[in-house]
């Protein structure tokens, strides 16, 4: 397992000790792959899941008359989660660099977006910059945590991955557009076309347990964006933040936000590529695994 933490290496050894004995027909083999896929995805989401659980807990049980503002409590909880992730070797210091970068990139965007009224937080607590409570940056860090963990847990490989300098230009343009569209024409559809052009031929290969699968990378971007959109609905239901049209009563976040999260995926991928250089399928792989190629149709 590439750049695994010590905890993940121990879990991987235990899983192989059991699963290597789980011989059977195609149905049992497929079920094993499916279960392992779900477990790995859950493990990759551990930071985000823990933070989301705290947000829901605050919504349901945090006392209204508590001496500590709920936003400050969320910030402290997020810091504790991050410390525990490092202390228990659930993340590496190498990965922490890119997670902190997610934090900075996200916080800068939050400062601007709240200033122009795109969304808002309760004006409470002292652990904030302007109108932005510091826990908001950890929500972007949760995306970074997932991205770097899924990259190594599934031993990702790529066919026809675009040059990183090209992806960096596209990602930079996307990030600028998150700000500039408030003053000039919104270029998101042009940027979407650029993403399709740049990444359209790229195929992602991922290992679950015994076999490798593959899917178009654009499909993976969409699936992750959909997952974040669902998490965003939980976050706004918990009133961690609200969009202007939710002030008079909660309802689902507009499906249009999927495009914004899809474009954000490009920024996320470029940041992760700073830590893990995208490698082709024929790059050296973990010799302890038997690999077959299956395909997920586009």
C-alpha cells in the first residue's frame, strides 16, 4: 500500500489474512470486492465523517445557553480531530501539508463569499476571521483528507493523464472565477468545457482488493461532487451555514451547486497531485496483490 500509515498497514495485513482465505465463486469474489470498496471509502472519509457528526451533534444537542459559542466549539472539535488523526497515525505529515493548503484556499474563498452574501454563518464566537468561523476551513480540509487518502488506499493509476501544468492553469482559472463572476461574466460553462477537453480522455484505474477496476476520471469527479453536495445538505440542515434562500426555512441545496463542486474537484485534484504525482498503470505496484483488470462502463 503506497505511503500507508502504520495503522492502515496493520488493517491491511489483517484484511488480507482473512480475505485471502475467502475463496469462492464469482459471486463471493464480487461481494468481497464490494465490501472492501465500501470499507475503504468509509476509512477515507473518516475526517469528514467525524466533523459532520460533530456538526449534527451540535445541531441536536448543544445547549443554547452554553458559555462557549457553538461555532467556537466546532472549531475546537475540528482541531482536536486533526490532532488525533496525526497522533494515531491516521494521516501522515506529508499529507498534512496539502490538507493545510486546502484549509488556506478554502478560508480565503469563504472570506470573500460571505462578504458578498453568497452564504452566511451565525455571527457568534471569537474564533473567526470577520464573518467566517475558523471551523469552515476544516470542511475544505476534510475534502483534502479524503482525496489524499483515497489516492493511496485505492492505489490510483491513470491512463492519458494530462500534463500537470495544463491542469494547474485550468484549476487556477476555476479558482479565479469563483471570485470574478461576481463582477464580470460567469465563465463556469466555459471552464466546464475546458475540464472535459483536458480530462476527457483520462481513465482512472483503482485497486479494491484482488482486482483493478477502471472508470473515466470525469465520472469519478462527478461522483465525489455528488457526495459533497449531499454532505452540504446535511451541513445546512444543521445550520452550520445557510444560503440566503434558506433563511426562512431549510430546503435542499440547489442542484446547480453540483457544478460548483464538480469544478472544485479540479482544484482538489491539482492540489493532491502536488503530494502524489499521477502515475501510469505500468508504474511499480504492490507486489503482494494479484491484479486483474475489470472495467466500469462509461
